[in-house]
C-alpha cells in the first residue's frame, strides 16, 4: 500500500469522525443548556487481528475540556 492510498484512507476516517463528533457534541450541548464545560475523552482502539501476538497495537487517548458558555 502506498503512502498516498493509506493517507487518503486516514483522512477519510478522521473527516468522518470529525463531522459525526461535531454533530454529537453540538447536539448534546443544545439538549443540556446548563452545561458550562464538557470533559471529553477520545480513544482510538486498534481492532486489528494481528497474526503476531507480540505485535504492539496502536493506542491513542486524548482528553480535552470544551467550554460551553
């Protein structure tokens, strides 16, 4: 797989996630107008079935607060 192909797939994944996450967060804030701050965690889970059991799986966790007012 070339750099160009997998980078295109990565961008598509992140764009889809970004759009869906934005809609979900904005909707949540609209439904809960009393919230002044959201504390969110985004976790990337590597669900690949590796043949090599010693293969290190991708792991990423991001914590961020969002001011709602």
